[in-house]
């Protein structure tokens, strides 16, 4: 059987797996080394290229290898370093480098979607919608062995991801080395990536007045669950929007603070979701 016939059989049986492998191999070459040079911080290359290291780590992430030790053995010739040096390189990766890898890896996916004629879904017509959420790294996988059964032990880290709801891809990640840090500490970084007419959809962790103001200043919008600490001042009369599974939804203007020039948003009950009013964004 020819190589082409073998490839065709794999494509017919597992097209997604083959496409994933092709995209990963295409991206994990000179592109990764370019990203490393741009965002490496204090890291440096001597015997091993960052791309070679990433390919070995990707084998674990994509479950081609069960663990890093197995991945090291599979790629030992290309890595050309000791096992300890391999682990040191992984543990010493700068957070800004990892963030850049996620951001740049989304670009070829978007390009492929466009070439295939994919039309992004319009969640809200005229807006790009992004969901923001955080997650603590699994303690069983990342904590030191002696601390895995200690409830008060330091958490290993936290990742806040941005998910493009139209294209269904993760295009940004904001990493916190301190697993006990609040997710809201990434708000400034999130704002830097916002464009006009973007919409941020997030939970109450991001119900921060300075974050609201930053979004409005960028002529963007938000749908964020109201935190209990944000009381605000209700304005005017509430109006009925209709019924959902949990009851009737009402909307009422809410001034976020007692200050006369404070932002006014639309507060919805009983879902208590909040969004910046369009008039507020435009001013």
C-alpha cells in the first residue's frame, strides 16, 4: 500500500485527528522559535530549541505520550539534553511566553476557517463576543508531592482564558503564577486585547468598576454577573422583558455608585446579568 493510500485511509477514518496533527506540526517549527525570541524574557537557548521542547510537551497535552518522561524518551535525539535539563526548561518557561504561544496559535486556526469558508456565528449582531473564565491548575498534577494532601498548601497557579464564541476557539490566556490571586487581577491584560464593539461575558469575579470603565473607554461592552458587593442606585422603573425557565425577567437602569457621573448600566432580574448601555459606550 502506498503512502498516499495510507494517508487517505487515516483521513477518511479520523479526519479531525489528522488535521490536528498537521496543524500542530506546521505551527511547531520556526514559528515557535520566532515567538520565543520575541517573548522569552529571561530564558535562553543553548543546546535545545524551544520548538523541540514544545513538540515534546505537546505529545503529553495531546495524549500521544502518557507523561513527560515518556515524551522525553521519544524525542531525546532532537532534545539533545539530559532529562533533568528537560524538566528544568519546562519548569522555567515564562508566563508571557506561554500567553504568546496561545495567542499566535489561534491565528492559523482563524486563517484555516476563513479558507474553508467558515462564517462565524453572530451571538450579538455587530459585536465580537468573548467569554472570560479562570481555572486553577489541578493540585494533584502540579503540587509538590509532599504537599498534595495538605489542604492549606499553596495552589500551583491559575489560568484565565478568553474564548471566542463566534469562532469557538481559545485565542488568549492570562496566566497567574500565584494560584491564590484573584482572577480580576488579569483585567488590565484583558483590556489591552479589547477592540471596539467587543463584548466581554464573564462571572461576578469581574464585576469591578475600573474594569467596567476600561471596557467603556474602548467602546466595547460587557455582560457580567452582578456581585453582591455592588449595590448601586436603581433608576426609574423596571420593565418586563419576558419569561424564561426560572421566572420573569425585568430590566432596570442601575447607577453603579453614588457619584453623579457614575456609569449607568442595565440590571436584569432574576438573572442579575449586567451589560453596558449602548448610549454609555458611545459617549
